């Protein structure tokens, strides 16, 4: 019995017959032999001319002309060549993994595990391999460019975003299990070891800054207090230690957004990337437009009342029980839409910048 399945708009389909499978094109021509199983995500979507087949418990890669591209392995990953991401793929044999190219050449040693990122996905010439429970970064020529660590992040160097990567090791002189540091492509350590390091900013190639988190013991050996601070690519600390920091735009965007919000002891304040505090401490701060670089104004909350301030410290709206305040960008200026003020009115009140001039 032949079972057909054809998705609209696709050039190929799998046909099942007597427990076997083959690929047919939209004109009904058979373009593969009959196999036990076929994986053809890239071919199906028009992203590559390759597919993976299984026969007698082994897998191999074939192309549309029927040529066998790879040897027979225990397992072949569809990430890379078969999905049209690069000319490389990972194959498994005897419990080990290695990288091969579309000509069948082996381009890496055999490892316990190779991550399906970087070289395999066409993002860079680097890949992460695991051996004896540790991970290291290698390049296309097989050179090891990092030490062996407990774990290495794929964000940054391996993903082709920057020359940096975050490595994790077992914590030393601490009750915590692990700690992290940033390294560059030459293997130089450019940060101290911290409890955690954010990949936004420096590691993703978006700015020269990153946020690190440390743990301080309080009361007893088993209780920790976590704090965050901002550092630059040279390891200089450019902010104080805070309970938390919201600097997503300042770290992620290439546009010159210089402000972030930091919290401490239940209060929040705005700081710039030179370490200057540019607002008082408030119970809450709403500054989406400010930290996106669209306005120099923000909404502050204190004792259940709200007011509007600018970065020069001017109070632009008196304290009140405003239910909703929104700052809009208007021709590179700002304006306010106020709804449901202290009187409980449901009618919006629009206040233009001229009122405060």
C-alpha cells in the first residue's frame, strides 16, 4: 500500500510503501531510493539538496542526485548541512561525535559531545566540544583556543557575535557550586570570577559593558546576598553594587543610551554609564522611553503618588494619584497623556510640553 503526504507549495514529499519510504518530487518522479526512514527538513523547505536516511539501523546523508555524501554512522545530525546552514554536520560512531564536511572529510577529532552551534550552524569557525566531562573551544583547523572548563556559553565568540565568551568552572573559596568569567579569543581572562555574568552587551558584541552578579555571605555560611554591578571590557567597575540593575537598552543597543535603573533596599534610582546618580531614590520608577533614548523624562512613584521629572531634576508634574501616565515621543519632544487623575475622571487629559516651558 502506498501512502502519500504532500504539503501545499512544497516541491517534495515522502511516499510510504510496504514499510519503506522514498522521496518524490511534485511531478511524481522518485528522487531517492527506498529506505527505512528519511529526514529531509532542509530539502522539504527548499533550503538544501541533502537528506538523511536510515537503513539497517545506520544513518547517512544523500543528495538529490542519489549520491551518498557521508559514510554510514550510528547517528547523523540534521543541523548544518542538511538544513542548509553550513557545509558541516555532526556524526556519531561508537558513542563519540565528530564533525565532517559535505565532501566527507573529517574536520574534528572524536569527542564525547559537540555542540550544534557556531561552525555547524554557519555562524563562525568555532565549535564547543566535550571530553572527560569538560568543554573547550576549537577552530576549523582543529586548534584548541580555550582551556577546558565545566561549561562554555555559545553566546558571543561561537555564535559569531564577538571575540568573547563566558566560561564556567567549579567555585573556589565559596559555598556556591559554580562561578563565571569572560575570556577573549586569545584565551585572555578579561573579567574576574563572578557568580553570574550577563551575556548582553560585551559578549553579544553590542557594547563595551556587561553586568556581573556576586554573592556575599550574610549572617551565616549558608545565606547569601546577591548584588549586581556594571563593568567595561577592561574590567573596570563603572557602577556601584546594587540589588539589581535594569540596563538592557544601555547594554544592548548601539545607539547612545546612557541611562539605567538600579534598585537597592526597595528603592530605585536612575544612573548614567559614568556612574552618576541622575535622580533621587523613589519607591518605583517608570522610564521606558528614557532608557530607550526617546525622552529625557520619567515617572516616579512615592507613597502611592506619582509625578514626572526630567534628568535635570525639574519636577514637571505635581504629585498626585494618577492611575496612568504615558510619555510619548512627539517630534523628538515629549508629551504626557494622563488618565483617571485624583478626581477619578475617565477622560484623558493631554498635556503638551509647552505647558512646562
